[in-house]
């Protein structure tokens, strides 16, 4: 199944699946830093618990999804 979904590329270079998931990882990291910065401006002395981080990430992801892929 993996070979069918991600066929080998001809010649040297970065395989397309590495590029796709690399871009996704970079986007996720930037999004996480933006969400953390927004939270820190609202709670400069607060402690960030794991469940708060999960809720911020979940809310941010759904907001980004609605802005980038609106339903017609």
C-alpha cells in the first residue's frame, strides 16, 4: 500500500511525500507558536496546562480549516 501511495521518484531529490509532510510540520510549528504567543499575551504569568494546550490547538486548527477551506 505504501509503495502504491508513495511511488519512488526518478533521479535525485526530495521525494514528494517528504516535502508534503515537511511543509505540514513547518505549518504546524508556526501555528503552534502563534497560538502560544496569543495565549501568553492574555496570560503572561499563568501556567499552560496540557489540556489548555490541547484545547487551544484544537480550536486553532478548526478556525484555520474554516478560513482556508470554506464550505460553498
